[in-house]
C-alpha cells in the first residue's frame, strides 16, 4: 500500500515530462512541414498588396502561387525570397485569397486589413564600413516633415536632422549625412501628423 503514492507520482511526473516535450517540439515540427513563410504589405507605389514568400529551409523549392485565377511558378533558393504584386500582374486587395504549393503541400492565406503607420523607421547596414543607416519610409502623404534627433549616450554627442521635403518615399541618415549609427545610439523622431517614435539601435 505504501508504494502506490510513489508509483502514482512517478507516472504523473512522466506524463508531465511527455506533455512538456510535446509542447516544445510539436510547433517546430508543424512549422517545418511547410518551408515557406509568407507576409503581405501595402505596395509602396501602385495599387494593392505585395506578397513576400521566404524560403526558410536549407534547400531550394519550386513554389506554385495561385491568386485571382492566375498561377505562376518559381524555384526559390534556400533563404531567398520571392515577391509578387501589381508589377507581376497580381493586384491583390484586402479579402483576397491566395495559395502556395510546395510539393504535395498547399497552404491558403487571406489578406487582412492592416493599420499602416504614417512612417516606418528601420536600420540597414551601411554599404561601406560597419555602421548602420537609419531609413525612414513615408507611408502617407499627410506626413510633410520630420525631425530626427540622434544621441550617443556613451559620449554625449547629439545631432538634429530635419527633413521637410520628401524627394523620395524614404529618408536616410548615415555616415554621409553626418551620423554613423552604432549599437546603443538613441533616436527620437517627431513631426506633424505622427506620434513621437523613440528607438535604440541594437
């Protein structure tokens, strides 16, 4: 009789361990079943949305893409991406469905409406050297001008940049403009029609 509680505890412990293993590994296995991750974004120019398909595997795959009654195929190398939108003959709108097929596996996606911020700031690696470049993309014409304040906490350096005339849909600040961004730098972006954005370079 005294042994039953121990057996019960051991059984429960084994069951819990099995459950934890299932929770940890099942999502990974499911994700690996289809090697393509698809995202959509509003086209910067032109109409509709752009679909970006990224091959997350270590092998090349032939992707069959179908939408709006049309089908196209392409071999996408490992870690490479394939984009389709208005320029490629697919003017996709909110609510439109599209499918991707790799081998015998097919997944279906629907384009959902997204709230697009007035601007989208990101960082990219500089073409020369090891510094970074701040890239601010204007998503709405209502944004007329922005002010960017760059601060380097380690040295106390500070510089203010003002962009009041958007020559293109993007505004870049890097070494050539007077600030080579590096890890730890802080950025504050303000402007009429946008909420203040604060970033730290990572």
